[in-house]
C-alpha cells in the first residue's frame, strides 16, 4: 500500500477523535459556565427562589445555550423541566419554553431516508409527497402525503444521523455524570447516573417509531369511551423504526383557537373529556403521556380534540399507581398527613432526611392548596411536593414528577380552551370513577383466581408451619435472625466504641508500664530517664492524643447530623 493510501485509511480515526474532543470541550465549557447557577444544587433554600439568577447567565440564557448544543440537549432540557427535584423553579420554567422548531432537512435527504427504510421508491406508495414539512423538530420532521388509494396521511421521518449523534453525546454525558456521582455531594444525593440512564431509556424509546405507533393504537383503544377525543391511527405497512406513517388529522392548536369559535362551539365537553381520559390513562392503564402541551393537542373541524406525539410515554407499575392515586386523592381532599405518608411510601429517605420538617411543610402546602383550590393547579401542587421532599432529603420517583408535569400541562390546556372549567371538581369527581374501575379490575377472573390460589396455599401450609413454630418454642430452639444489622449504623457505632475502648486500654497499659520502668536503672537513658520507658510514654501519649482528637471531631460530626 502506498503512503498516500495508508494516510487515507488512517485519517478518519484521528478526525473522529478530534471531533469527540471538541464536542466534550463544548459540553464541559457549558457546565463550567453554569456551575454556580443553582442548577443541580440539590434545591437548597436559595435555589427555591423564583427570581434566582447568577452573573454567569440567566435561566433564559441557560435554555438558549442548551438548545445550541443540539438535539440531545434540547431533549435533556425538556426532561429536566419535568424534574423540580433537580433544577430550581426559575430554570424549570425557562426549560419549559424551549422550542424544538429548527431548520428543516432538505427534502432530498428525507426522500432518501424514506426509500431506504421502506425499501421502495416513494412513487410506489404515495400519490403525492409534499416537499414542505408540516412541522420540524430536533429529531424528526413531518410531511403531508397521499397514499395510492387516496388516503391523506402524515409521515414522520427521523432525521439522518441524529441517532448516532445522540448515542455519542449520551456516552460523554454518562462519563461526566459518573464522575459527578463519585466526587460531589450533590451527585451522591441526586445520582446523576441513574437519572441519565432513565433519560437514555426514554430517549431511545422516542427514537423507535414502531413503539410510538403502538402507543397511538393503544391510546386510541383506551380513549374509545370518550368520543370527544381522537388519536390518529398508524399505517402499519408504512411504519418502520425510523418512519411513522399515520392518519392525517388537521386542526387548530388549542392555544390558537379564535375566541369567536370558543363562543359559537362549546369547548367544555372536550376539555372535561381530555382531563378524565388522561386520569384513566394514568391510574387505570398505568401510562403517563409526559408531554401533553398545547402543541400536541389540536381542535378539529368536527369539534373534537386530536392528540399527537405519543413518543414520550412512561409506564407506571400497579403498586406505584395505587400510591399515586391515594396521594392525589388525599391532596384533593386536603389531608396533609395522608399525603406525607404516601410520599414516604413512594420515596427513598436519604441520610440527611428531616422527617419532622417534611411532615410540617407538606401539611402547610396541602392546607394552602385547599384554601386556594380554585386558582391552584393539582399539577403545581404535585411538583411543589417533589421540591419540598428533595429539600428535606427525600428522593422521589421520576413518575411523580411526570404526573405533576402532565397535570400542569393539562391545566394549561383546559384554561386555554375552557377557562370556566372547574378542574378540581372534575378531578375529584372522576377519581371516584377511577377507584370503581380499579375495584372492577381487582375483581376480574385472573385476579380472583390468583387470590384463591394464595388462599389455598395458606390453608394447606398454614397449620404445618404453625405446628413447626410451636415445636421449636417447646424445645427452646426458636431463633430470630435480623438481616442487615452488620451493615447498619448501630454496628458501625459499636465497632467504633470497641476500637476506642481497646485503644484506651492499650494507651493506659503503655503509660503505666513506662511509669513503672522509670526507676529501673539502665545504661541507656533519654533526657535522664530510661530509653525504653520514654519510648513507651511517647507511644502512649500519641495514642491518647489521637483518641481524644478522633472523639472530638467524630462526635461533633455525628451531633450535627
């Protein structure tokens, strides 16, 4: 091989390495600029101020700089806006306003990507394909098209190369998050790596348009009880991992409906149906659409509400679903103590958790909400609960933040469509329906069969186990094993006490021995005293001083905690 040929084969790797280094430098520069902004601060009292800004940059500048870093960070900002336990309120508000509208990819690139994924020429499946996109976002753009049978459709196409860019950025962020978790107190508290893993799973699911098509179909099925709502159906023959073809539904954004139309056509039924349908989705079917903002909801010509963009859907396990339902029930009912109990059941108590403060502030928050229920959104209350929990040392699950964000977005939509709607009354009334539906689910044949099997097992094995326990008691052989004690703070404290006691005994023995040896005549002396006695005295003095210093510093630390 010639030298030129060898150089040609070796050049791409250094180029990629240089590009990766430059990208990492951009990211680190951004993080360094906002190191004192209060973002990722763990939400101390200063971070809870709405007006908080820093000389390094305002929340609006933070949002713009995040957008400038590209698609990965736009999505990161959107996800951060749903986590009031990580970012202060002023920054969360700025991140909510992040716009995904970017310059469209040339239509020829879109055509090539479509033909590569579908495996046929576009003229074989579409009568027409509009080169002007209906919408353009950071990850994809949507084009209007007409199938060969005359059916109008919307074609969502993932931008070429965006997945590779996301994976590269996520790998860099993972290394940075790992270092922050190891080296900083905030990282050990918030666990950025765990949060980033969750964000990665969500983002990878959003890049899979087959999963989004399944979400569309499932939501359409679940919302059949609400004729005021409509979800576009996917065209499965023309849907791939990076291409989603769906029914074309046209309408007006909910925040752009003319006032005259709101007067002429009643919007209250569809608004109430939207709120009730989403409560069903969350608490009956266990799915949270994380992004029901006004841009994803449109009023159609036949006065129905169309729901789009179901890429970000979080699944809630049944046990957690019940806790969330009880929490929302208690909040709507104004029972602060019950809300605090459900939050404790959902969350993870950190080492510095202050239970008394948490219960007090949660009760005050719920009391304020009950006093101003007509003007305060349920979503805002849930997000405030998350902030309060984190400030008191209680880490809450991400599903709670998503619930609060979804309810807050729904409240924004409801106010835009029907300002006269009493959202609290709708939520409170529909929660009764949700409870009945969950009760019917628990009485279904599979659940009843499972419960009967458990009861049968208890009836069969219970007497034998009781007999074994009584036999052990009669023979004085009953033993109780407590697991986890070896890892507890009690064992750590006992070990410290034992170590100090042993060190104290050794110190006393050394000093006593040196005192007894002081009068023993010897040829070797130090400062006029026997050398061995002086050495033992010095060792005892050092050990005694170390015990005193350790007790003062260590005991003071425990007392402050």
